[in-house]
C-alpha cells in the first residue's frame, strides 16, 4: 500500500480536494429563481483529472464539490455532487490524462455532458424541480463547464510542461489503479 499511496500522493490529493472545495464555495454566482449557482468547481475537477489522472479527478471532483455543498448550506445536493462530479473527474481523466490535446478535449466534452445530464436528472427526479426548472439551470451548467475547461486545460498543460516530475504523482503504481 505504501508504494501506491505515498505521503506525497496523499497530500496532493488532499490539496486538490481543498482546492476544488474552495473553487466551488468562494466565487459563486446564484442562478435566478433556483437554489443553484455557477462556480469554478469544474476548474478543480478538470485540473485534477488532466494533471494527475482519473482517480485524482474523481476523488477531488466528487469529494471537493460534496464538501462545498455541505459547508455552503446545500447539503441535500452533496450526494448528487459526489456522484456527478466524481464521475466527471474520472471520465475526463480516463480519456485525457497523459494523452493528446484532442483526447483531453474529448474527455472534457464527454465528462461535461455527464455533468449536464447528471444534474438535469437529479433536479428532475431526486429534487422534484420539474423539467422547466431543470432546463433553466442547464445553460448555467454549460457556462460552468466552459469556464472549467478554458481555465483548467491550459493550466494543466502549463504545469505539466513546467514541472515534468508531476507525472510521478498521478501515475498508478499497480495494475489495480489503472
């Protein structure tokens, strides 16, 4: 276990969770007429996934946004955020980590669609918002994903170029993590 999850990997993951939590909590714009808001959560999700891989993307995205929901007074959304942003982080990392720019964009687009669909379903089925209210929030989710991609994709590429040893922190040590 210690070979796979060294103290430095655990610290990096904890920092990414904290970063995603802060990016979700601090700069948020309320969506008129709903309980939702636009945040920079997707910056944390995509940055973790494209810089460190699918496991880091899933955990930082899911736990970071669920923690932000809980701390920010939206605890009822925490389970949905955990699942939706966790899956978003895993898919984007799985498709784009250590791959071409085209693969990263594909990972970004596929995982953004997962986030749109996941929140739409959660709002209609779980929270009984109704289709109209869920459709009202959809453009805001698109804005959030766009901001996330526009900031995180170049940031992840710049950091990976500036400090190549960062790869060692995100790479799986055994076949079990792949």
